[in-house]
């Protein structure tokens, strides 16, 4: 038996290993060239240049077609790192108005993939943003000297007037967080996005759709024209225009009236739910939130102790005070706790078992309509106490409380209404569990009597109070308040067209209307008794740690409501001090289209009335 040559076996082993190595390399090359697109991307990057075409952002108009927000040309300076060579850095910096250190740091930030996700040395990267057209001409003349740099035409938002900042919002450069949350992968670093107001909530409609232009380049990186004569180019689709329910003149007046005060004014068209004005004070000029200085201005405003960035109309939660009594009357009527003819005593307030809730002097006993007109505390305390004490109807105070709370929620309190602006707060409507925890299940109607007059734990936003006025104006329903009236080529969300009923019969609302009309004729709202049309109103004086808040809600005309309004002035005193006169001016302006000569003087008077708040902390 012959024995194989060991050297011959080694030859086969070595040959097999070599063959295996060759096969591995061949498979790797195959995958790189055919299955992986990395090399193709690099090749394409050298052969093609993909330029993004940015769409023009949609315009924003008021309800009368007057422009509120428009676009103005601006320019971005872009750089392709692979092409950037032989640049006179000093000349470049002098041309664009930056230092050499700025130049170096910006280049470093571009190359930092943590700060600039998706960085590629073959694609244009943002170097400087939002250069105004007036500052751009010098750079354009010298552009041929700066290889690798190019121009990208963009636009900046401009605002037609110093008004409506909280509603309109603004546009700023997208943050890293926003970029990481971009599920559509629409944005890239350096893009702009709506930050506040309508600009944010309607971002997708306003932004439009980007286009693409593919340019062919030679071996030296020079542009030779459109690839395939533009066959694969894609045009940018402009953003959709928005028409707001806002009345520009009414908004300007509301902001004037709140000068030197903390508070809010909200007006709604009852039949549609469209917001006619929404003023919050203090405010700011939206025109300062434009361009490269937006970040600095936003920081300055955020540090202001008066909090001008806070939209008090939807973010301020206040005790509604006596405006809330309307809800209590409606619940009592619907539940059969009271009837319109039932009277209650008022000896300068509610008095029962040693508990006293004060009230001002008026006729006693008193029934529903004059109780609303004079804003009698005692009447509404008795109403709530009778409901929460009715064990035969509800079984327990907890069940009565739950029933009460359900009505409040149906009337738009305790939860967000669903406004089409970011930042809306819900306010507070307590429930049985809340009081069970607070009082260890040992409580009754007397314990929580203050909620009957809009005090205690109850809080609401000025928007919710205005919505209550709109609901009464409509005799039992409201449409969710909304800022945007129409979207170009589109429809509003269905929630802004559907009626929401409160569960209280229309007939009971007629008594609320009668009471609010009496308040204007001979009660606490006499300052709103205008000769031009019938006004219905209700004052509110809300207690707090400092001076009382001044509140008012109303609507007009009584039998054909066109406007519902709420006014809330922090530390303004009685409701008739600020709330009533400011509300009357707002209604007159909208319904008549202008103020009378006497009303103009009154508006100027209130504009110049400032409240001293001292060190403000809220």
C-alpha cells in the first residue's frame, strides 16, 4: 500500500485556502458593486448635483381678505465641502461680514454629524441662513471667487402690522429635537419650521412640498446643465394660503385696550365658532421674530417677568367669578332644583349654619332673572346647596357632584376645547374624587359652596368664558372655537363644523338670556347698554391673593348674535371697571365696523389706563 506524499497534500490545502480567499474577495466585490449603493452614491455625487427647490410658504389673510403674513426674498449661502478649495478666507469673511473664527466654527459644525445629521461632503450644506436681499448683492458679485459656495434662494416671513403675535406665531430654524421627531423625513438641518401659533399648528399646509433639480457636473465639478434636460426635475409645490376668522381692526383694538394691563380679550362668532379676535397682554411685535436674530429675541422675551410669550387667552387659568353663575342657573333649571319663579333670601349674602358668603345690597327675596341681573351670590349658593343635599334624587353628594361636573364638561369647562392653536390649557373642574381625597369623604354642599359663584377650585381660560357666552347666544350649543376660517383647496377638520349641545334645554337658555339682558339694562353691566343694538352681559369679580380680577362676558345683538366676547383683566377690580366697558367697545367695533366719536375717546382713555403690578410673579 503506497503512502501519499505529504508535500502533495500540503499543495492541495494551500490551493484550497487560496481559492477560498479569492472567492471571498469576489463575493465582497459583487456585493459592493451590485447590492450596495455606496459606490453608486459617491459616483453620482461626483456626476450629479441635486439642488432642493424650496416652495413659497402659504400666505395668511384675515376674514376680510387683508394680508397678515407674507414672504420676502432672502438667501442662504451653501457650501459643498468636496468642492471647497482655494478660497481666500479673509476675503470671504469680509464679504459676508463674519470673523475668521466664525468661519472655522461654522465649518466644524457642518462636519459634526451630531449637530448636522446626514452630513455629506458631496452635497450642499448650509453655511449662513436668511441673508436679506439688500445685503446679498455684494456676495453675489464675488461668488465666482469662492469655489464650492453657492446661493440658495429662500424667503423670510414678514408681518403686515404689529399685532396678533400669539395667534400668527413665527417661523424659525428647525431644532435637533424637531429634526429627530420628523417621521416624514421632510426636513433637513437648516430648514425652517413653524414655531408658534398658526405657523406651527398649520405647518404641513403652509410649508408646501419641496422640489428637486438635478444638475450634471463635469470631472472638475463644474455645472454643465440639467441632467436629461430636466426630465427628472421636480417642481416645488407652494404652500396653501390660510384665511383666518380674525378681524384685523378688531384685533388691533383689543390689543390697544389691554395696553398696560395683564389679561386677555377673546371674541367669537357664535354661529360658526370662528375667533374674531384673541388678544393677550403683554404682547410683542411679531416682526422682531424674523431672520437670524429670532433666537436672541425669543430668549429676551422668555426672560421677561411679565411673560409676553404667554398667551393668556388660552394658557391663563383664572377663577371665572360670577360669569360662572350662568352655568349654575342652567344646571339648576335642567335638574329641576329651581324654577324661574322660585325665590331665595339674601341678607347681604348666603347664611346657613354659621356659614356666610357675602353679597351686595339688593332686593330680597329674589328669583332667577333679577338674580342674574344683580349677580346675587346667595341665590346661586342656595341653588348648589339644594342640589348637593338632594339625597332622594342623587343618593349621595358624590353622585350629585358627578352629575354637576358632567354638565360643566358639556358646557366646555374642565378640558381643552380643541382650539387649532398650540398651548391650550384645560382649566379646573373638580370632581367627587378630588373632594373625597381633600376631606376624607367627609364633605357636603356647604364645604364646596364657593364653586357655585366661580371661586374655590374652579378655574377657566378666557377662551372658555367666551365660549360660554357663545353657547348662551346660540341657546344651548357651541362650535369648537377655531382661528382658521378656510384652507386654500382644503377643508377644515370636522370638529370645527359640528354643533356641540350641552344637554340643557333651549327653553332654559332663554331665561339665561333674559337675565343677562337685565344685567345690561338695570344691573351690573349697565356700562354695556349701547343705543345701537341689544347687548346681553354678565360681570365677574374674581377674588385672588391680590386685588380682584375684573371679568365680563356678553354677546350682541340679543336675538341675532354676531359676536360673543370675554374680557379678563388681572387685578382690575370689579367687573364693571374694565370688563364691561372694554367688552362694549369690542362689540360696537365689530357690529358697526367702527367706533363712534365718543367711543373712540373712551378707547383712548382705557388705552392710557395702566395697572401697577409691582414685582410680577405668576
